[in-house]
C-alpha cells in the first residue's frame, strides 16, 4: 500500500497552522472593527465569544489527551461533539448580527 503524506480530511501541520493563524487574524480584525465603530451591532459579538468558549470547552478534553491540533469531532465524546457543533450556530449568528445590522 502506498504511503500518503496525509489522509483524506486530514490537513498537514502547515495547513493547520495557517488556518489557525487566519482565524486569529479574523478575531483581531473583528475587535478592531468594533473599536473603530465599523460594526453595526457590536453587542452581538458576545455570541461569537460564547461560541469560542463552547469551542474551547469541547476541545479541552482532546487537547488534554495530547492531540493539540485536530479538526472535527472524531476524537470527541458525543457531548463534546454536540457542543462543538452548537458553537457554529453561535459564531455564525454572532458574526452576521455584528456586521449585518439590527433586525
């Protein structure tokens, strides 16, 4: 069997690092936009913070097991996977409300 550099749905270390860097830069950019008054409803950014806390809560057991960089819910318990998926809702709705305006 031919050895592959990475499997399907598995990113290389460089790719994982690049994705995390982009996420951190986007997070910093959101804070700067809120500070400069560009965001229409900055209070909705709280939903993004809640989503990040849920992400951290779901990933903490995986990180503590020694898998510092991982994607998806494969290494999580059912509860952790559900919390991980819930954070998508919070982060998406928070992002849309922060920059799209009041409803």
